[in-house]
């Protein structure tokens, strides 16, 4: 079963190599590594990996945390396996489906952001919300959130990390992760940019 590991490591030469070695020695097989965010002296990466039979996630976490300056932020099973979809691949997909771009971007968001679900939500006249289009794992109903840019928002489910982004007048897109990790500022910027591109593509 694939796992997704989010890790903070020092932004110095050799850090990623030492991390990969530690994961391998602990029984993990790295399939992909993707840069998530950079700070003044550290980097946050997502590592997609498979485990050798009998290997426990705790072993991987301990091996990573034993490295100087390395901190595991989150690890979880990743049912999507190796089907990582980068932002540019998502944009290419949107251009193929221009007339359906607003719904198609919702379908693509869980893969692009390693989330569990996404939904396109419209505000109702009474101030409530109705789901216009959603992925299969999305809840049947969602709350409305007033946002003018992508932002982390409160969730009625305490186990879900939630972000909302403005789509059109009276419509937003929600992105949900069950159990974390937190949605970073860099991811919110990417979300806002991708939603904006979807709107532009739908109008072209």
C-alpha cells in the first residue's frame, strides 16, 4: 500500500539524499518526491513511497526523525498510488475540456493536491449552499464560505482540513483533506492560480 509522507528538512546540499537513504534502509521504496514549500532555511517535500512487506510506518518516521534537522510532519496511506498529477498536467487536461473546465478542475483537484475530495458550491438565496458538482468522496452538503481568495476555512467535520477558493460570483470551490496535513500557504496560492486558469479557459 502506498503512503504519502510530508517532511521538513534543512535546505542544504545532501539533505534529500540522506533522507532517501534513511527511508530505503527502513524498508521504504520511494516512487516520487515533490517539492511543496521553501522557507529561509528549510524545505517541505511530499514523498510518495511503498513499504516492503512487514515494514511499519513508524519505522519510516523514526528513521527520518533520526536525521539532524529533519521532521516528519505527516504520514498516511495514499490510495491514489502513483497517479500524481502536477499543476501543468491539470492545465493541459483543462484545455482539452474547455467547455467543462469549471467542473473538470474540481475532478482534478484531489489528485493535484493529494486531497480526499473537492466540490463546486453555489450560494442559495437564503444564504445557504448547494453542491453543484463534486467528486465521489465529497459530503452531500457543504457550508458556504465567503472568500475572495483561496484560504483555509473552518470545517464542520473536525477530522477534515478544508480550503475554499472563489470561483465565480456566487460560487466557490472547496478542497477537503481528512486527517491532514494542513493546507500550506504555498498550496493555497497554487489553488487560487489553478482555479483562475480554469475560469479563463472556460471563457476562451
